[in-house]
């Protein structure tokens, strides 16, 4: 082999290898270009395909028109789909009946899927994330009006979802009643699991309650979704409501916690639960008293009204029951009407809650049936609060010793035993009954009868919850006549000439009196110049 051959042979091998690598590079480039073309075709086709599947699935599921403003597909991490401005309208017949808002509106949604999801139907999704979900349930009147004309839309369910996770959502139950506001629920976070077209789904939700301010945690089951009448969709669950700030209600103070269960439908929910407020207070006194309740209520989503069927409550050591309604007044808020029944409570508990005077003027066992009304408005609750009813007190004791002494001495004098009528006398057992009405922090008493051994006092008057006003007028009826009510012989003789002018219907005395003063120091005195029309004579 000559030298030229030896040089030429390696050169040929080198050139051959370069040709192979060039061919490989060109082939790889061709494959890459082909892949990019395929991907581009897939992206172009995936967008319309998936958008069509989303719209057809939702249109079939909700039997209504579906609009979707923006729909994007990315293949950087499999199929990543996002969308904005999704609107699902009520069924056509309900829209024709007058429903204007979308049944469901979504600001933004996103989900992932593999490329194989384009091949198999229905397409299976593990989770869909939603931001800004707005559910508007049309008024029942419109749903019923359109019910007879509903026809199902043709189509197939082409997407199946396991979980839906929603943030910043809102549920609004509309009403056709002109004097009612829609019922609104702020849903800060919701997780829907086992989502299916014809079966209940489980959920976990965080609701933001505006008044009193706080978050409600709820979990349970919802559905199946009633396409023909969404308001009739079933709802059950358990809730906890911790650290609700009652100070967000003007005039009320305390931190409330509540737990309970609920069931029913979106527009009519039956709720049973308990509340605990360790330091419940009113701004008329700012004296915290523990409050516990057990309640049963029905929330009517068609009107925004809440009906309190039965509440068992304990204020301090006093048990009572109440029932009533919280009625929605369009543009104004709510009006509250309650019937309160206290069979045998401690007067101290109620006075400490409502009256600024400390200690409370008296202690007693109270029985009362009261109608309570809170009108809507922006004023303090205690300024909007009014109530009226009848009451009775027994085992009365005045907390001011000087006042109690005057009552004890009055009883002894009324019995004709003035010698023992001195400070420190034995406390008498007295009782009271009457009717009352309270408005704007003033309590007006009518037909107030105060009975003690040897006598009875009939009064009318007013008492302010801040303790600044104490003004009563009335008549004292005693067993003894005026001369027998004084220990001094000379005073007794001096009273004999005027005794006939104060003669009572049963031979005792009839004495006009007035009680006035401020805070815990009322003053007792004769009211000799009062006209008879100002007092109520007791009829024996």
C-alpha cells in the first residue's frame, strides 16, 4: 500500500461520519419541526374542542344557555386550561318569565388534563379551581312561572369533575317582594367533593358573616342540584361560629360562639344550635352577664326572614324562653319581634344587664310575659328597643339598706305598730305586680301594685335605664288609721282631726305619696296637693 492510499482512507472514514451526524441532525430537526407542528395543531384544535366540551356539558347539566368570554389552552405542563367570564343562565322559560341575572357567573376558572383527555369521553378532571363564583337564585315566583314551559337541551355530559375549589364566592337568593332585600351569603372558601350530576356532593365552606362579624365553618352535603328549581336543592350540614364580635351591632357587646346543625333547601333552611356569650352586655349599663341559648330557627331564603320557633335561654342564673321573627325590610335592615316568657328569674340578672345603677335597686324573683320589638335603623339597639308586658315580683329586697329600712318601718306603721318602726327592723316580705312599657331607655309603669304586710301601694311612674330618673306617684292604703301610725301620743292627737280626710275604703288610711330621686337613692314623701286624677285608687 502506497503512502497516498494510507492518507486517503482515514479522510474518507471521517467524511462518512460527518455525513451520518449531519443526517441525524437533519432528521432530528425534521422530527422537532414535525412535533412543533403537531403541538401547534393540537393547541389550535384543543382550544375549540375543550371550549365546546365545557359549554355543552354545562348547557346540558343546567338546561340553559352558557356564555364564555375567554378560554385559553397551554401545553407547557400537559393541558392547562383557564377561562374568564363564564355565565350560566337560568332555563330559557325562567329567563322569558323575567329573570335577568345569570344563574351562575364565574370570574375565573382553571384546570389541568393530560393529552389523553382529548381522546376519551367523558373527559375526567381531578379538580377545577374557581375564583369569584356568583350564584343568583331567581325569585320563586319566576321559577314557578317558567316551570310549565321548560324543555331539556340536547347534548351530552362530556366532562366529569371530582373536586371544585372556590374562593371569594357569593350566594344571592332573589325575591320578587318589593319590601324585601335579597338574601346574601358571602362564601370566602368552598371545597366541593365527589361532584356528580345526580347525587349529593360533600362540601366544606367558610362563610363570612357581616353582622355579627365573624367566620362560619360549615361542612355537609349539598344537592343534587335541582335544575328546574335551584332553590329547592337540598342542603344539610354542621356549622361552628367562633369569636363573633357582637360589638359590630351598635349597642351590644360580647364575643359569641355557636355550633349547630342545619337541613332543608337553599331557600328554606332549618337550623338548630346553641350559643355562648360569656360577657353579653348592653350599652345602657355595660355590665357583662353570661348568656346561653338553645335555638330552633327557619331561614326563609325567598324573603330573607328568619323565624325563631323556640329559644331556651339562660341569662346569668335566670332561665326563660322566647320565640319570634326577624323580618327583612327592604333598604332599612331588619325588624325583630319576640315573645319573652320568664317564669321565675332573678331580677338582679336583668337589672345588671340593662340598668346602669350599681348595685341594682332591688333583688326579687321575677315572672313576666313580654313582647319585645326592635325597629330597623342605625341607632344603638337599646335606642331602637321597645317592649311591653306584665310582671310580678316576690321576695323583694332593696339593696340600699336605708331604702329597705323605710319600707320595713312603713309596714310596721301600716299595721299600727309604730313603736317598733325604727332602723334595723326585721325585713318584711313584699311583692309587686303591674304592667309596663319601655321605649328609648325609659320604662313607664302602669297599674303598679306593691303589697307589704299592713298595706298596699298603687303607683304609676317612669324609671330610666341609666338610673338618672326615678319618678312615681300613687296612693298608700294601710290597715291602721293615721293616729295609730305614729308612736308619739301628741302627734297622734294632732292627726285625729285630719284623719277623716285620709280615711281608706276599709277603715284604714289612704295616703297620697310620691317617690322620686336619682340612681340608688329614691326619696319617699307625701303628695298632699296632687289631684285625684293623677293616682289610681285601689278598689277593695
